[in-house]
């Protein structure tokens, strides 16, 4: 499969928002009390991503099939300021990475992360951090293969 990774354009947002909604629903299925699910997710994400596209420190990249232009996946990253609460210096953050199930294991995820690394580095990020649902070991293995290492464990207590 030949693919192209490029910055998202406004006309891409309905399709990107559908993939983002799938990511939200996946996380919600893994741990409903922890992961927010407000329907219709697609509408909320389209509103949010429209705002993020205009923000200097935000990046939305898409992977598409070079042959037919079909959206295969997306990545959403941001530049983050120093965060004293998390003891985290300024960095890039990979907030979302999602590849359509029919396009997985063909290099789209790897290409999106590589492009996000390059884009965040070009904006001055010295490192990239991410959060991954603990009940998603496939994602952990994928990210570790790309050079991420485990640094924190989030814990949640219901009150």
C-alpha cells in the first residue's frame, strides 16, 4: 500500500473526526468510568479539531492511500509548556494516533509517528510523550518499537 502523510486540511475533518470517535469509543470500552464519552463524538471532535488547526502549537496529520486518497489514519500532537505538576519539561505530546482497522499493519501508524516526530522536533520539541490505555498492550508494544519508554503509571480511584 502506497501512502502519503500530510497535514490535515479543513475538508479532512469529517473523516478525521470519525476516526477520532472510534479511538474515544475504544478507550471508553476499555474503562468506562475513566474515559469520557459524550455523543455525538464526531461532532465534538470536528469542533475541537477545527479550533486546533488554527492553533500554532497543534498538529493534525493524516495518512492517506496514495492511489485513491482514502483516509487511513491520523495523528494529533501538540507542543506542551513545562508542567510542574507532572514534573515534565516543555515537550511535544502525541495525543492521538489511530489507524483504521482495515489499514493496520501496512505502515500508516509508523509513518504518522515518524512525521509527527519530525514536525514536533522542527518546532523545538526535545522529546515526545504520550499516554496509552493500560489495557492496550498492542499499543504499548507498537510505541516501544518506535522508541518510547514507560515513564509513568496513571492510577484512578472512583469516589
